[in-house]
C-alpha cells in the first residue's frame, strides 16, 4: 500500500500457505498474491520444495498422482506456481540433493508451454480428486471456512486452521512426515504456554511458526461456531 516495495516473499504452494494455511477468506495467502499483482509487484516463493510438502521426499500418494504425466512432485509444484493466476515469478531452489536442481530446471524450461499447461492441469485434477475421495466434496472445498487461526481464537493461541489443514493433508495425500514436522512446532509452543501470563507474553517467543496445539482445559468450541461443520473441525484438531 505504501508503494515502496518492488516484490515480496511469501509461502504459497499447491498444498497451502504453510503457517497461514486456513486463515482468512481464501484459506491462506492468495490475497497477498492478488494484492501484489494489482500493484505490479514481484512474487518470491519461499522454500517450495520443503514448505510445499517436503517434496524432496514426497509421500507415495502424492508422487503417484504426479507420475502419470511424468512429473516429479518438485517439478509439478514449481510449474503450478509458474502457471498460477496471479503467477509466482521467483522460486527458491532449496535442494536436498544435487538432482533437485535438475528438477527445478526441468520445470523452469518447460514453463508456459502447452505441454506444461496440460501436465499441470491433469496432475492438479488427480490430486484434487484424491482429496475429494478422502474428505468428500464439500469438506475438500470449504474445510477452512470460519476456522480461527492462532491470533483469532480468542486468547487461546490454538492454531485451529493450521491443525485442520495438517489433518487434511494427511488424509488427502498421505503427507504424514510433513504434518508431524509442522505439528511439532506447535507442540513446542504449547509446552511454553503458561497460564496466568497474558496472551502477549505467551506469544512473544513463537518465532517463525506461530500457534499452539489444543491444550488440556481449553474450550475451543465457541471459536468454531462459524464453521460449516464445527464437530468435524474439532475432531480433526483433537
């Protein structure tokens, strides 16, 4: 809004928006990309191979959805970002091994071709179909609606939207290792939460992964009233 920035850095991938997943009216950081496009700003995607699902060691289910079109999960996610509307312009190549550079280069060289468009659309359709099969059509489409994040769930600090998202990823595409790693950060924050301290005091040391798990004695139900299915959301969080 100040007009002083030429580009911005953001977590945004096919599977979601990392710590912001489930937040806001779009369920993530899509609003940020749209605001950047409106201001002709560059979009720099942070760590897509890792924060986009640990795609350097993908789940079997995710890899199987990419395989029919000859794409690795890394190449698919990168191509999906290049072809997204509004598009991403710069992607970090966080390689777990030298061949990961080849996968990123493969996607960059193929981007914006008819072949790439067809492969991205077909692979995305298979992944979405798997999510619908696992969750049902309505939940697959609207799981994030009405969910509070760690700053809007009263002063509980529970990152409800992120936890439901992690549950969604495990059931839809088998991303268990990814979900466990992200959930572990919330567990660490929960251990540091002290009753009697203010919300500001409890959240001061959250770092790059904010939010807490559902702690014993916390009643989250009142904060889920705007969800289409509060009982299902609470079950996922638990």
